[in-house]
């Protein structure tokens, strides 16, 4: 494969993963670097290693790091959960602690009803104002109509 094509492909993969998950691009680069230093000889090793690293990053590394940025995952309970588990896998389930308190209070107020709280996207774990795609495009389009 042409070197320019490979670099372009990696750049687009990095960009897409960063835009969709915020941490995916960095994990992708890490995976490429580690796999380049190993001698495993089977097809798909980079993809498998990326999925393993991404899963570890999402569930083990990111939550404590997010607290340094004033964010925490939305507190799950029997009444509060993501509408789609992809929200958690894409690291779009982070809020400031005050929002978790608000959700707990809302849950208490709804305790006598059968209403549950389901959220779509919250925010990424790092950097305030990072756009949530495609949410940003949807909100922008609605503002113009």
C-alpha cells in the first residue's frame, strides 16, 4: 500500500475517532505504536489491540482522569440509565457533579411513579466545549430553521 495513502488513512481514522469519542484518536495512535514494536504475525492485530486498549481506557483510565477536569460519569441506577449503551462506549456520559445531584433529586421526586430517566448524550470527559457530533450538527440545523 502506498505510504501516502496509509498516512492519510491513519489521519482520517485518528480524526474520526477523536471527533466521535474524544479519546479514540489517542488510543488509536497508541495502538499503532505498540503494534509496530511487536512481532505478532496475524491479520487484524491492530484492530483487536485497539479495541482492548479502548475498552480499558473507557472503563479504567478515563473515569479517574475525568474527575481532574471536574467531570464524572452519569450515576446509573435502576431508574437512571443511558437510552443507548453506545453513549457509554463513546464516552458521552460525563457531567459535572451538580448535574448528577440534579438527576438524583429528580429520581427521588419520580420515586412514586413508574417514570425513569433515560439520557441520550451528556458530554465528553475532558475539555469543556468539545463538540458532540452529530448532536452539534442537529442543534445547529434546528437553530437555522
